C-alpha cells in the first residue's frame, strides 16, 4: 500500500469516525442517515477498488 493510499484511507476513517461521534453526541434520524450513507459510500469504494484497505494497522487511542 502506497503512502498516499494509506493517508487517503486514514482520512476516510477519520471522517467516518467523526460522523459516528456526531451521531452518538446527538442521536437523531438525520445523523443516523448521514452515518449510514457514509458507510455505504466507503463500502462501495472498497468494493470497486477506488480505495485500498490495509491488511493490518496500528491504532493509537
């Protein structure tokens, strides 16, 4: 996986995590629909090969 692909993947993960965080802080139908739409977009991009998903990574939390 190239360095730029890893950064792109990281940015998409961060965006999805922020969207989920927003839903957890303010659970309403609009936030839920936004999370689900973003998850569908991420899955579609992964299936089509538009993004690479690393086989392993280290998470620092």
